[in-house]
């Protein structure tokens, strides 16, 4: 018969770690999405040549593994700049820029998917650039970009497991602490995976629902 030393308090400890995972993910995805929209529109509007410096910076964040980015950012801020910041601040800052780098490409691709004749028709009706973007381009681009954005958000949530390196106790770190104490790695990792599933599944299903609904409009 299976026996475990896991207690209710241990489950609450894991739940607290899951809450931290959700908070880091929500902050990072929100800031990263706002920046990604700005960067994506800018890259589309000014063209590849003028956007080259920004493109290079975004490529850096996409190319370097997230774990290395977290370590370097934490070391630079605390050691070089001598600024005392929490690990949570570093984690959210790095993850936000990491998210923005990918989101910018998603936004740019969504805008480019809007037929050019449709945009010309909108401008011929007297719409300004801002009206064209908010009333025509963005609604259509959102439908195209939504599946990729949902995948990005879920990926960021899973990548948030790496923020343990800057002393943030999220879900996976909480699990590792309990594994060290209870010595039940398989069982605890199964529970950890269940927590991730419970968090991820509603987001994925909601995204699928929106995608299906919009495709039928």
C-alpha cells in the first residue's frame, strides 16, 4: 500500500509556489505583451532597415537561453550596478523582455497577414493611421496572432521554473524543497505536474474557444 509523508501544509506550500508561478507569469506576459505590441508595430511601420537596431536587441533575447539571461541580469544589477533588488523584480524584468522579443514577431506577423487592399480601402474612406490600426488592422491581426500568443503565454509559464536561480520560490522550486525533505521525488513531481496542468489547461481551452468562435464569425 502506498504511503506518503506529504501533509496538508506541504500541499499548501506547493500551492503557494503555484501562486508565485502565476504571479510571475501574469506580470511578465502583461508587460511583455504591451512591449511586444509596441515593438511589433514599430518594426512593421518603419521597415526592416530602420528597425535593425531594435531587431538586433530582440534577437539577442530570443537567442540566449533564459537561464543565462537571468544569471547575467542578476549579476549585472547586484554586482556591477550595486543596486539591491529582489529576485522577483529581476525575474519579472527578464521574463518580460524575453516575452516581448517573441511577442513582437507574433504581432508583426499578425499585422502583415491583414490584406493590404483592405487597409487601402480603409484609408480611402478617410480613416487616419490610428483609426486604421485600431479599427481594422488590430482586430484582424489579433485573430491571426492569438494561437501563437497563447502558446507563448504557456511557454513563459513553464519557463518561469527557471527563476529559482534568482532565489524566487515558485512551483518547481517548492517541489524541489519538498523532495529534499521527504525523499519522494516521483510522487512530488507528479503533483507538481498536476499543478502545472491545472494552471495551463483552462488557458489553452479558453484560447481554443476564442479561436473557434472567431473563425465562425
